[in-house]
C-alpha cells in the first residue's frame, strides 16, 4: 500500500441499511472533514508543545528555595 498510494485514500463509511443505495460523499464534504481532522491534530500538537515549554521553563529555572541559601 505504501508504493501504490492506496493508503492515502479516505476510508468511506459502510452503508448501514442493506437496501439503501450508497452515495459517496461530495468533494466539499471530504475537504471539510479533512480540514476538521487537521485542525484537531494541530490543536493537540500545540497543547503538547505548550506543555513541553512549561516543563522546560520549570526545569531551567533556578530553584527558589536553593537560591536563598547562602554557603
């Protein structure tokens, strides 16, 4: 599937009723679904990056309790 590119195609839902004809979604609906999925993934990535930045700031900040201790 990697070489053929078939894995990049969207998976269409299976019709629920056996007598109902299958109507594939329009290109506009596929674009909306794709954009929504990308937006959700972007927000998750942004939250993870923000969390990692907070942790990095906490790890890089001097310990306030140790900063006040004099030798």
